[in-house]
């Protein structure tokens, strides 16, 4: 079962409250997404740790309801 982009965004925002999230459905199939997540919570963390935070926010849906997610994370400028 595919996930809606707004559901992915909601889960990430619930897990990382200050996150700015941009979701793009790459194929229009509700199964392959790209996400850009910007959060001050990522400061001081390496890329792997940042991605782990996002996967944790997705509550185990990655690999199940959410088949593929091209993930880009960053810290807001000036933080």
C-alpha cells in the first residue's frame, strides 16, 4: 500500500517539530518519493545520523508502505 506525500510530511514534522519538509512524488505512483528536510535538530550530526532521525520519524514505514525515499537533509543557514 502506497503512502501519500502529506502523510510522509506529517510523520516527519511530528518526529522533528521544527523541520521544513519538501516532498516530491518522483514517479507519480505514490511509491517513490524525494524528500528534503531542513532542521536545526541536525546541527552537529553527520549525514547518516540526520537520515536516521528522519527514518525514526517515519515510524517503521520505510521499506513497507514507503518503498523508496531519496533523502536530502540539511541544517538551516545561520544555525
